C-alpha cells in the first residue's frame, strides 16, 4: 500500500468518524496530508512491487546456491574417493 492509499483510507476513516460534525476544513486536510506524508517518508518501507521483485531475486539466488552446494558436495565426494 503506498502512502496515498494509506492517507486516503485514513482520511476516509476520519471523515466517517466526524460525519456528525462539520466537514474537515481544507486547511486541516492539507495539514493532515503533509503530516502523514512526512511520517510515512520516515518509515523504512518498500512498495509491494519492489518487495515482490526482491523476493523473486532471492528465490533465484537460493536455487543457484542449492545447485552450487550440490555440485561442491559431489566434487568433494569425488576427490575423497580418488584419494583412497
């Protein structure tokens, strides 16, 4: 969820909570958006697309490491059998 989606959901919840009162003024909405944007920018988060891309890279890397570990074990076995 990006910061705009999070802000819009938060704003919707606040608006629903204050539905009996007057609408939130434009200035208050602007201040709220600026505050939330600043807060979210300070968080160490990534987008879902970036997360999925990194997960795919890690999966490919894990498969390559598994193959290399298997090849290394086979070479070690071969060397051990040749020494005897």
